[in-house]
C-alpha cells in the first residue's frame, strides 16, 4: 500500500504553508499528499468526504495557529478531522505556529477562542505533549520534512518486515 499524507489545518490561515508542504511532500519525498482544498462548508456530505481522505492516509500533518476555523455544530472541521484520525489509529504529527497575535486576526468570537484553547489542550494530552513550534514557513517545512522522513522509514520497515510473513 502506498503511503499517503493528509494536511489538516484552517484553510485561510495556512494557505501558503499548505501549498509549500504539499509541493515538498509530493516532489521531494515522493509521497502522495492530500488537502481538501476544493471542499467547502457547502459541500454535500462534507464530513463523509473528509473521512474518505483521512481513511486513505496513514499520516496526518496538523497545523495549529490562532484560528479555530469553520465549524459545524460548534466543532471546527479541523478538530473533527483530527478526532476521526485519532479514533482510526492514524499517526498525527502536530505543529504549532509561534506568533504574536494582532487583534485584527484573532477570532472575535470568545467561544471560538476558548474552543481553540481546548483543541490545543486535546492535542497536547491525547496526541503529543510537546508540540513542535515554528515561526516561519521555512522552519515548518524543515521540521515536517525531518519528521516525515522518519515516519517514511518506519512505514517502509514495517512493510518490508511484513513481506516475509
């Protein structure tokens, strides 16, 4: 089975980072990478579509920043993706953007700010306590590439060992 990576984040906040990561993952690591760029909140059966993409992937790269993102029933789509991936036993690699937060960028909704804090807490307690931080797209690309190289090696080792059974 071919290794696949799914990129999960709020769309607008990480548009540039997602594009660059997709290029690096597919071109230089020769791994298929999926982003649900064409899906919107108006997409029929959005949740089922996202689940299909996640089901095809072995690794989920999660980018966390200062926005909670679009919600459905009060839960962000990014959080829904991650909870589903976690339930499915997927390898999740989270990264947190370290940045000063201008008031113009913050979610104005207090509920969304609190929900984002809860989501980061969920990731820290259930996925990875020490989430790698990044400031620039270059920092992010370097750490994701390093982590994915390690994950690819582990995946290939399991595939190789499984071929003798």
